[in-house]
C-alpha cells in the first residue's frame, strides 16, 4: 500500500470513527467541541394520553427523543383544594431508542416501583414539609383534578421545585363525564346531590353514602353517574340534617324514594352503596325497611354489628361508648378496629342478616385498622348460611388493603385527621393498608362494583333470571 | 322488555386527533342498532353521521372493531362517526366545518337508536347517548394574541419549560386568522404561530413582501421558549406557496424544514410574489364551472409553465421539504406542480431534500384528522369579494384516510427535523 492510499484509508477511518463517536454521544466526554447543529440540551417529548380523562380511566405517559439509556425521573404534582401539594415520582432509564413508556417499563425506585401505568397517581403523598394527617379528596366535582406530570434528568428524590424539568405536561382528571348533570337536593328534609347520566334514560339508581366523617361527599356518585347510574350522594350526618332519634330509617327511605320517583329512574332498579358507617346504614335499610327494597347492595368496609333497628345517633354514640377498648398506637393514632371484637353472638347487638333479600357485595381490606370488617364479613356469611340466604352474598377481601377503599388511582393514606362528628373532636385515625396493595384493591374493587351494579340494576335483555353471584 | 344499553365513549374528552372508542353493551344479541353522531357548529348548523351495526352474541357493539353495514360510512371505522359527518337534511348549502374558537371543545353527541335508521333522528328518542368533547388545545397550552410590528397572528405555546421548536403556520386564500392547526401543533410540543397574512394592505414590492414574512418568522425565533435554529414553516394552499417563497428567497431567515399541503410553486398571478395576494393578473379565463356551477380552479396553472419567472426557484431550497397532495384536488394542480418541483430540484441537485406524499382520491383541503370532508363549499374570493361555491375535490373515505395518515407523517417529519435528536447530528433529508 502506498503512502497516498494509506493516508486516504486513515482519513476515511478517522471520519468513520468521528461519526461513530457522534452517534454514541461521546463527543462531549472526549472534549471535542460539538458543532452548532448538535443538540446539547436534551429536549424530550412528554405525552399523556388521554390529556383529559375520567378519574378511573387509565392514562399512558410516555417520553421520547431522549438519549438512549438515559436516567430520568417522572414526577407528578397536584395542588389539592386545601392548597396542599401532593407528589409522586418514579425512576426510569430510556431504552435504546430513547423512549420511556410508563405503562410498560419498570420504575426502579421512587414512590412506586415496577411496571405501574398509574403509579404517578396512586402513590402520591404530601410533599415534604406539608401539614400532617392529610387526606386527598375532591369536594368540587364540577372541575377536574389538575395534575402536572414532569420529566427530570437523572434520578431525583427531592428539590423538584428548585430545578426546571426537561419537559412537562398537564393532565385533567374528571369525576363528571361531559353531559352528566348535577342537581342539589333539598327536599322533605333530605340533603344531598343527585347526578344524572347523559341520555334519555331511563337509568337505574344508586343511593350513595359515605362514612362517619360526615358531610356531603359527591365524587363517587359523580363517577357512578358517568357510568350510567342516577346517583344520590346523601348527607346524613350534618348537624342540620333532620335525622330524628327514633326514626332513623325514615330519612333513608325518603332519600331512596327521591331516587325512585325521578322521572329518569327505573323504579325497581335502585340499589344502595355505602362505605363504613354508610355500609352499616345500607345493611340496616336492606334488612329492616318495610317500605323500600333495594335491588342490590354494595357495602365497602362495613359491618353488621350495631344495635338492630336503633336510631342512627344512638349507633354513632354507641360506637364511642367503648372508648376503653380503643387503642392508640405509638404515633397517637386511633385504632378503632377492636371496638366490635370479638364479634358478638348476641343477636340483639347485630343486624339480622337473615332478613337480607337482595344480592349483597361486601368489599373489605384485611389490614383495616378502623373496623373489624373481615371478621364481620365472616359472621355475616355464617348468619346467612344459617338463614338460607347465603346465595345472595359475595365477599371480596383484599390483602393489605385498608379501610378507605375508594375509586381507583387516588392516593392511599395509612392514617389521616378525622373529626368525630358528635363530639367535635379532632383525632388522627389509623385506616391501615399498604400503598401498593391498597391501590390494587381500589382498582380491582371498583371494576367489580361497577360490574355488580350493572348486572343487577341494568335490565338484562337476554335473560330474566336474577343472578345473585358476581 | 325495555332495551337499556350502556353506551360508552373513551376518552370522554379527547384531542381532535385522538382516536376514541365507542361501545355499546347490554343489548339483546343480534340486535340492529344505529350509532349516530350530532354536532352543532359555531355557525349553528347541525352536522351528523351514522353507522348501522348488529350486536354480537353477547349483545355488544364495538365500533373500533365491528363493521358498519351502512349509513354515512361502512366497514370497520373507529372514527367514522366524526369524519363522515355532513350537514343534516334541510341545512344551508356549501357549508364547511371549522372551529374558530379553539379555547372551547367541539361537543359531539353520540347516540344509539333501535334498528337501522337513516332519518328522523330528532323525532325519536335514542336508546342511549353520550357526550364527548374534542379539543384542539391540550391542557396547559397557552394562547397569546400577537399584534406587533404590523403582524397579526396567534401564538400557541406548549406546556412545559421548553425550549421548543417553532412552526409558522399559514392557511390559504380564504383569509382570516385560522388557529386550529397551530393549537394542535402546540399540543404536540411545537411553539406555533397562526398567521393572518391577507387582511391588510397589499404589498407594493416583492421585497416588502419578503421582509414582512421575515419579520413574522423572527417573532417566533425570538420567543424566549423557542430554539432559534429549529423553526419550520407549514402552509396549506396559498400558504404553501408563501412557504416555498420564503424558503427560496428570504435572506435573513432560514426555515429548518417546510411542509407544503396542497400547494404549488407556480405563482398564480404571474410575475410578482406581491401580486400573488391580489390575484390581480390571474388568468381567470381558465377557471371552469362544473355542472353544478361549482368553481374549478385546477386548470389555472396548467400546463405548468416552463418560464422560471413564473415559479419559485426550487433549486434554491436548502432545507427538507415535505409535500402533501391529493390527486383529486380540483382547486389547484398540486400533483402536477409536485412533479415539476421534483424535476427542478433534480436538475439543481437538491432533490434529496424532497419528500412527496400523494393521496389517491383526496381533495384540496387536507386538514388534521377526523373532521368532515366536503367536496365543495362556499368561498369568498378575497380580492373581488365574490361569493362562489368552490370545488375542492376528494371522495370522503379516501380523504379522511389521507387526513389521518398525512397528519401522522407531518408530525413525524416536524419532530424529526425540529426536535434536536440526542443521538445523532447527521441531518436527515428523507422522511
């Protein structure tokens, strides 16, 4: 080989090597100054689809146009109605094509790990420095939850506010689908909010009740209406609500009738859904009401242990009579679980489950620290077996889920501040549950609750045989 | 037994270019239904589409998978309920559906009717209905009015810290300030400026014209969130001609890439670019009327002139160029123009920069996907203020497919050339 051809060979080889180096992004490290056309800044493209979703809709978060094998942190930020900040984050490394696909890739750390499409929502917790005992709830359902999703360089666990992200996207999470109507109910002494699905109807109905925390909590009802049920969120604990001592069922029967009588509701397709104290009310109505018959019932984190056919205020006060049985843990959190343990054998102290005439779905977490729901469910099954109506019962037990099993993708909190309604006392209550299993329980149970309600409340066109099991 | 189906549309609120899933369940098995869409435009006209389905053995209809047996669209068409919309019977004629206010969504009512119905949707109640919103702006996108230095437009800025690439976005000879494509581009990560370039005094000279567009381009470049050397231009129809002119002749600005939809490099009027906006010397003699008295402008630049003075010097183009055309374009001879552009660029040695997409049976108005096609519509000829019915061309289904496919390719092209690619600095000319 002559010197000349050698020279050309070397020059060509160098060119190739240079190009290769460019392609491997090594130029910076090798100290060669990049040309003005080469990007120094990393400008990834972050997408969230859908950009506006229902609270129970899954989204797809993806990053592209990253360098290959580039570490990034995906971060979510939300400011609650109470003005507190909540955040979640996951650590990712881009693939060889410079992409991160949250629904498929595994998070290597952060507030959630593994392949978790919705981890950026359900693993949220208050940002460092926040007030304690917070709970995230949307009270105004006519506006969306706004979440800011951002991508940061590297694996970051703090200081998100101090550094600019590489990219960010805003997504809205709605409790109300477009076309759902919201109507205040203040009639016959009943206080609540009705949500009516889009469409001519007629629709099945659901009476929806929350727990002992009181107030008018609308978001589950709004979501139920977004899925085709006329739903009434009922306030039954506010001081102004007229729940007379000896006529506690009347208030609920009136609420039930309001739904039935709505022109867009199928009268014989109205069910009841309750959580915690609301679940106890549900069982009470289903077992003892002489004037209303729910078509089916859903009881989340509830119990049948309470004095039968006694007034509601008695029930609430009765619950706090056994304060000596109530534990306070080492962090001064109230553990109310043991209040009804062991489950009483005295039939006067619990609802007669043999009187249940409709399909019943129980949803419980086995790490419920607030109420002995799993033990209650076992006793309910025993009672119904003895009475011969056990075929109506379906129980879902979620391992390591806590008390507050809510619609999916909203955060879990093992404990939070709670005001005991009638005593106006503020305490910190332990609800229980571990974040990931609790999030899974919320996702799975919501699907099953919707299926259960559809099955029993939507007239099935091809068969008229009532089906009791899920 | 009342039939109470459950109708769902997911997502309930989507971007205009997002696909949705429409499904019906809880029907009796093998039950005939009509799925119907209804939209009231900003002009208060009603648009509708419908498809005929039969539920499966489980009583379900899944629009994204099942075939429509008739209606305004047939076959398995997930988005047919949107792109096959047309004005309801009894509407005014020559309508065109365009969203001028991009800060509110297009609201579409999807309904399910018993049986296979082709009329009287307003007179009978549906079995079920759902409302869906279609947005041009993603949450977080900002909209800013631009009224500076004699320039009239709107800038849309994506959510995020940036910096972002930029796009100058221009519509056609219909004039006005049309924002929706820009809003959508910003929803996809580009700072985008919609420009109204026809509403003011005409330019006196070619240079005046060029410096105006250079000014506009630099407004985008100078935005603090824009990457200065990553600004491209997108134009449709007359806007495409402006795009090519800027790319070829502007001295102080250089677009990083250009997208020309249904455009031509042939100056419609003759010599001066400034006169393009006046259509002054346009050879109207070659405009035809079809049997329905609709105006066909297709032949006005045919045959493609050989005189280089009458067309943009394509050899001067220095950046990647994407042409998007429909071969049933009755308004402008875009396919023939594209062939001539290729020839000119081949001769000049820069045809490696050119990519041409030609869509069979698509018409002139190739817009972002899932909005209706109209073979003709009312049009006001800018300068003479004459009101005509303009024939755009295209057959509905192929045109809808063209809109869907071209939009994906336009976005990919813009991303490829305007988003700094972290792993390679070799400029890539082909798509």
